[in-house]
C-alpha cells in the first residue's frame, strides 16, 4: 500500500502550479512591491537610494521600522509631533491635508505589513520556493 498515489493531492498540486504560471506577472508585481517597499537602502517614502551610514538612523522613524532620507525623515518627525499635538506646524504646507497624507501613507504601510503576514501570502511564498 506504500506505493498508492493520492490522486487528489497530485491534482491539487497541478492546479496550483497552473494557477501560479497563469498569474506569474501579477505575482512578480507583488514581489517587487513587497521587496522594494521594505528595502533598507531606499527611503521608505520617496525611494531615494541611501548610503549604509544613512540606514543606521536613531530618529523616531527607525522605531516604526522605516528608513528615510534626511528630508523625508524630518517631514515624518514633524508629522509625528504635529499629529500628537506636541507642536504646531513649522511651514505653511503642513496643513490638515498634509497630516491626512501621512496618515494614509502609514495606513498603506501597515496594510502591506498585514498582507505580508497573511496566511495566503505565506502560502504563496511556500509554493514559489518549491
């Protein structure tokens, strides 16, 4: 009986392989999004390439898991202070819409992290690594 093949498992595996091949472009786009958005050698907001010394920052953004270039890091620090009510905006464009923009960006990044942690994404990675 050890030589009996479970046809259901083989059919499911074949269907999954066909599905992965059919959607290879979409899977590639997701992989790029995840890899590029979590690269510690690029600014998390603008995407500017950073040197290794730029990536060892101790500013508040590091505690959020983000690496920013100097300019985006300053903007993020100010966003944190303004949104917590610790200070008033220093420049005219730091208005209500600016706060909403940063809030939406943080929601976007949290959503990406949630997707990466989902069982379905982990299953996709397992299948791609086979």
